[in-house]
C-alpha cells in the first residue's frame, strides 16, 4: 500500500523539484515505519528541508554567491 505524501506549501514545482521530491521520498521510505503516518510526515518535512539546504548550498558553490535567481534556477536541475 503506497503512502500519500503530505501536502507541500512551497512555491510551484520547477525543473529540479521532481528530482528533489523523489530523493526525499526514497530517503523517507528507507528510514520510516510506513504504518505511522505522523512519523512519515515529520521525517518527510525534515528530510526535505535538509535536502533543500544542501541543494541551495551546492547551487551557490556552482554559481557563486552573487548569482541571480535565473542562473540558480537553471543550475538547480544539473546540481540535483
């Protein structure tokens, strides 16, 4: 039985979003007891926040700290 993902409140998906969400789903599937929806939801939120921070840091290193949003949006799928 597949678990449904908790609703996300972030901005609409971009090119990098599917890869990010898949990575989070895989990490949660490996670590969480899928019979406990509250644990799955909390682990998903925590893992997604950590993954986004890691991706943002990698994009900043790849683009430089002064890069504009367009360059970062272009770079994120390649980095992810």
